[in-house]
């Protein structure tokens, strides 16, 4: 409750000053250590499943569930005693010459999205935060993480009509798509595809009497509007032009458009094209020739000038047996809300101190990430009962005025600002510490051993990553 309501805390230790925190500040380390042992123990999957079951018991039943997968980073360059650190990507490096890397961990996130009529402010609610080992393949870990959640019989996903999962271009690879589509019939994957990527139409000509049957057409289509692109020779660095067949040379199966207005009042037209049953190339262990998907191209046009808002169109792939039951506009809407996981990651770090916990035990770090996750759940269930409590100069903001005049569910930011007033009305007796005698404490002149230091690891590409992925999930 202190983490979800104290807006002035800059680190987990300062949460002990909150009136909702009734213990000594040292209890934070003890609790995370015990919780971390449980999360990394033999029954860690059962513990996470039980926690998620409690969460879904308080949610209304739905016929469709919208999920999203993403990676975020926890940067720990000044924590040499933490084990298993590696080199992570740091986006938006604005200093020229600096490499976009740092030392820390990749965290694989799976979130539940709520953006229906009952959620005027969209919510992205975390369901799992999994630290990825250095030598593990991130996309394979994410696939097994999502599969573990969907196949859990205690959760409503396996029995639901449709489960939609959205992801960015990093997940549009056979390692992520193939095992999930093979296992789950109700799963719908909506992944963004890289601009200029190759897709194929299935081969429909005559087959040879001997040998393997041909699956792909010889000439691919490229996800672009240009019919040629310039490249540089890898050795001589000399530029050359290569002819390429754009995707718009292939007749689309559906075209739809609608008008909308941006947050700044700009009127735009959204044009959506759809090509059914195209293919991606697979790999040795991950077949893709038996997994056709629907390709969706999205273009944004200014209504007044008829000019495109962006230089490049957006392309999205839709995999799943039930992909035709999802309309083209629904696909565009679902992927648009994939971005909701990005503000969630930023809010978790900046407001809920996800990357501020200082520890020398990596298991305690895992426990702290799940503590942040549980705090997000608490804020979600409190968002219908909190009052608007903002600074005097913030009460004139449009979103604050709308929230003050409405009884609907508030955003996570407004919920956190009014959470302390709500939590202070709770009965304190279940949360008060029990009376006990003080311990003997550390004896005088006791010398503690130095903690071992662990240099950051580099990824070893020669190891079998899929075996480590399985061991990590187990």
C-alpha cells in the first residue's frame, strides 16, 4: 500500500516513512529475500498461478482477452555483486558517439489490456515479469512464458473463445510464432512486421512426382511501396540498386477506411489493406510453411492535404486459425493499443520504483519486480473507489476535470495520487506488526565477509539456447 500511494518516495527504503508502512525499513530486505526464495523455488509456477487466480477471481468473465508481450530493461551498471548481469540495449541515446548499451537485465513482460467501454482510460495490467538469463534466447523465453500462462487451467484463457496477443517486430520470428500456433487453437497473434520484409504466396502450380512438394512461390513480395531499393556491397561498400516486387503488386483481398481525429484535433483518414493467406520462411526447428497468415497494411492520410502522415506504411501479421473472425478494423485497433504496455513499463520504473531496488541478491530483485506487479493489481482494483486528489495547479487539466465529473474507472496515475486517502480508511489491525522482544543483534567486532563480485556476462551463441529456455521456465 505504501508503494502504491507514496508519491514522494525516490527509493524503496524511503517507503518506510509512509504512514501506511508500520514496520522498520529493514523488513523490506527480509520480505523480498523470503519471497524471492519462493519465486525461484521448485513450486514457483504454482505460486505464480495461485496469485494470478486470485487476480482473475475479481475480474468479470470475458469472451475475449487481449494480451501483449514486450521486453523492458532493468539497468544495474553499479551493482557488481549482482549475479547474471549482461549487456542490454538502451534506446533513445541522444549523445553522439555513445553506444546504446548498458549493464543489467532483460525483463520479459506479459500484460492484460483493458480498453473497452468500461475503461475510458486504457489499462495495461502486468501478469508476469520474468528475468531473462544472458545466454537464453529472448523470443523463445517469451513464447514459453506466454504458453505457460495460456495453458494454466486455473486461468480463463484456455476456456475462452479467443485470446489475442500483440507484439512488435522482435516477435515476428518463427521461434515465437510456430510453437504457439501449433499448440493453441484459440490464440490469435498480431505482430508488427519489419518494413521491407519478404512474404510469399503459396505455390499453386504443378508438383513434381518425386521429391518434396513445393510450398512457396519463387518470387517474394516486399513490404514496401518502392519497386527498387539501394544497398551497399558488404565488402566494397559500393552502392547498387536491386529491383524488388512491392506488396501492392499483389491484389489485396480487402480495403477499408475510416476517419478520425488526433488528440491535437488533426483530421486524418486511416486506410487499411488486407492480404489473406501469405507465408513467411521458417527455420529448421520451426516450420512456417503450414502457418499462413493475413497481412494488414495501415496507412494514415491527412484529410485536408491528402498527404501521408508517415514516410512508411505499417504492416501487421495475423496468425491463428480464427484470424478471419477478427475484422480488419479490430486488428488495427488491437495493435494500436499494444502501445499501452510502454506507458506501463515507464510508470513501473518512474513511479513504482521497479528499477530502484538496491540488492546483492538476484532472487530479491525478482521478488521486488513481482511486488511492483502486485502493487499494480492493487491500484487497478482501487481505481473505481479513489477520489481525484491532485496539486492545486493540476486541477484545471482536461483529464482531471473529466475524471472529477465522472464515476468511471480512473487512470493509473490519478488512482495513485488518490490512493493514500483511500488506503487510510482501511482497518490497520491486520497490517500492524506483532509485539516481540528485540533480538540480540550482531556481536561486537563481527567482521562480515566481502560479497563476491560478478562481472557482466556476454551471450555465448554456441550454447543450445532452447535447452536453457526450458530450464529457466521450469
